[in-house]
């Protein structure tokens, strides 16, 4: 299996619930290493640009409003198969449909306030890591 990096965001609802540590612990106990992290309060421009792929979708405005409603914790996770592994730990987008024991099943309230973001493939992972941690590009492949 390939060592990958993926971009993870603990969204404003989960930061407000004070469960950053509990979510980090799930990453770590499942073989994902936190290799970069920062807390940020995104501007509307940053959130809109980050989720630009969804800009024609009906939920785009609500998604941006939610993502700027409070601080977020942003991290790069590294490990075997990290992209799919993180998505598995997150659970389905709608927490009501998420498998028991997943982050969204345990910490999320709704499809809008769904606790975490994770890159959905190798191409988006690369773009998203560079979006928040541009300096990491220099060292990719190390
Ligand atoms: P994310 O990008 O945040 O990791 O979530 P995801 O891949 O599981 O879901 P995605 O399809 O990329 O959608 C991004 C975020 O938009 C909100 N959403 N709302 N009301 C709706 O039908 C709907 N669909 C998506 C969710 O908050 C989702 O996390
Ligand atoms: Mg997505």
C-alpha cells in the first residue's frame, strides 16, 4: 500500500464541541500521523475557494456560511492508504447514514454540521494540502 497524505478539517461544530483531541486520537490509533496542523477562522473567500467544486450546488451558500461560523482545525494526515482510510473513519456525509463508530456518527448533528472534511481522492488531496500548507509541496515525496 502507498503512503499518502490527505487534508483533514475539523469543522466549526466539532471545534465548538471541544472534541479535537478525541478526533485526533482516532486518526492516531488508526495509523494516520498528523504531519501538519493549524487552527484558522476561514474568510468567506477562503471557504468559497476551498469548496469551489460545489459552487453551482444548491447547498453551496449554506456550506460556506457554516465553514466560516467559527474556527476550524486543519491537518495533513499521512499513512498507508491515508485518503481512503480517513474517509472510512469519517463515515458518510449525512451522519444519519454514517456507520456506527465513525466520526460523523459519533460527533455530527446533520449533513450541514458534519464535524469533519476529508479529501476524496489523490488529485483533490494534493490540491487541498497545497491550499492550506503550500510550503509542504517543496518537500513532497520525501
Ligand atoms: P466534505 O467535502 O466536507 O469532506 O464532505 P463530503 O466529501 O462527504 O461531501 P461533499 O459531497 O463533498 O459535500 C461537501 C459538504 O457539503 C454539504 N452538503 N450538503 N444538503 C446536501 O445535500 C448536502 N450535500 C453536501 C455537507 O456538509 C458536505 O460535507
Ligand atoms: Mg467532499
